[in-house]
């Protein structure tokens, strides 16, 4: 059922999800595809985050060798199905790069191993909140950018929220979960191997965060020094920005 739902979301939603007319008029076909794709991803991020928060509030349990309950199996089915269909859609559209392929393979193997062994979803539930907390602002970066809002306060505030949440959640919170995995005698071998690889991958991207944040600060300072107003919704004049040396910059693409 999860595969059918997320298959519909990606292969129908990514081509037909409504876009506000005001922004759609100035978006290219590629912009529209990426916007819809990111919105679908943000739906999963929001749903998984809420599901994780509910688990933390009602079922938080770090005990080892506990059989997965019905609610945890629903969480597992949701995210594992999402990862499968997300990966397939990215592949069909030609933007499944090496980093995303690795991330999806790690996630799919980890979730399906837990489904197979039928215990210790606790570790993935502990992981869910920090993982998805940083994912929503990550997707919002592209959503706002494709709407033409790259040089607005809305974009900058979301950008700094992404840097902060990604660095704290994936640099510290998520790695701490491995303590419970490593000290649990019943942890399955797939999780024992895959999870630290996922952590290393997250640390790799975390290493770029300080430079990216500093670049945004320098960019804002340069715009302010040129006395160009940064609006909240409508972007600053791109020609004026180019004249003072402000151009799109990313160390890596989210």
C-alpha cells in the first residue's frame, strides 16, 4: 500500500500538483518539475516528523530486543516505501546522482532489514525526528528558489534554519543514536554496518555548512552595502545584484 501511495505521489503529483499561478507564470518546465518534486518530499518530511514526535511522546523506549509494534510498522512502511519510489522517480528523471543513490540504498537496506528481523525499530524511531527536522528546510530551499525567491529574506531565513538544523541534527543528534544500536546485542548486522556509514556521509556534508553559512552572510552584507533592499517575497533585482558581484553559489546541491 505504501508503494502505491508514494508511487502516485511521485508519478502523478510531480507532474500535476497545483502551483500558485502567480509563480507558475515565471517558472520553466524544469522549475515546475523540481518544485513539485520538492513539495512531495516535504510532505513526507512533515508527515514522518510528526509521526516521530508522536512516537517520542507516547512510546519513547530505548530498551533492546523489543518487537516492532503496529505503529512502528506503519512508520517503517511509510518511509521505506517513500525511499523506494523517490529513488525510482529520480532515476527515471535523470537526477539520481551518486550521493543520492548511496543515501537511498543505505536507507532502504536499513529499513527493510528491520522489517525482516521484526525487532529494534526503536533505533530508527529515535533517528526519525532529527532526520526529518532538517529535511523540511532543506527542501524549502529549492521550493523557494524555483519560485524566484532566491534573494529574499524568506529564502535567507530558511537557509540559515537549514544550516542550523542540519548541523545539530545530523552532526550530533543522529550519531548519538548509534550508541543504542552498538550496545544492543540483538541489533541486526545490516543496521550495525549501514548506520555508521550514514553518519559518516552526514558528517561529510556537515563539513561544508560553516563555509556555506559564511558565504550567505557575506552575500547579505554585500547587498546591504550596495544599499539594495532585500524584500520578503519579491526577489531583489537580479541585474543590480550581478553588477555588484552577487551570483548563485552552492558548494553542494541539496
